[in-house]
């Protein structure tokens, strides 16, 4: 039997990539297809690691909920001219546990937050205001890897502790274990969690 309808477009096979922190990211997928027993929809996930700029502020709402606001300072990559720029990103949460973690931290402490990017529109129709912020679902203090001994050069460290690993071990080892094998790590390559 011949069909007179429009042919169904071929399914898009989900492609997965991994972020620097090792979290899986779905790069391309069908909106109505199921991937990993979940319906894949557009994703809005934010992971930030930076410094708390000032103590968090609590704002009680008429509904009885408490809105906690703070800013996290995230450095950008260094420019060719040598200047390091940073972004001050507004964060909010309605979760009491997340707010308690942020309130317990001091300004300039390293913080890791996970949440969703939000755009809020408010004000009269003649003068709308747009506000962008990260609605945080979890927060925790970020612990940096121990800095390397400044008196040791990478060549000295490599000579002092020879590491041998077979190809089968490299394939079977989890990512955080492979990172342990690097003699001197750059701080942003350090394993998290």
C-alpha cells in the first residue's frame, strides 16, 4: 500500500559528550525519544566553581518561603594580553539545606554549585526588566587539590616516582584514578568528588 502522508524523518541517534568534570552531556537527541530510561528534553544544567563574593542574603517572601541570594565570582580563561577577567554570577535558592551551606561559608571561600539558568521578567509592560540568575539546587564547599611542592620541578617529580600503567589498566581505570597518575596536575584538571 502506498502512503500519501509525509515520510517520518529518520530518528536522531543521541550523541553523548563529557564535560571537563566528567558529567555526561547529551549533545543531540530526539525530544520524544527515551535515553537511559528518561525522556530526553532540552537540558538546562549549570555547574559553577568559583568564590563567594559576599555573605548570602535571606529575603522572606509573602508565601512564607525564604529566598537566599548570593553572587559567585568565576574567573575566565586568561586572555592573550595576560589580563584575567572574571564574571560575577547571581545565584538564588529556595532550598533551606542549600541556603544553610552557602550561609556557613565566608566571602572568598571556594564554592561548587549546581542548578539551572533562569530568566525572570518583571515590571510594567512599558518597562519590562529582565534578570538572569542561576537557581541553585545543590551547593558544597569546593576543595582544591593539594598544590605541588614549588621546589620540585615536573622532571624531578617524574623521576622520583616512576609510574607504569598498561593499556588494559588505562581502559579499565575510572577517570578519577587516571587523574591520580598525573605527577603534577593543573588545578582545573584535578578530580572533583
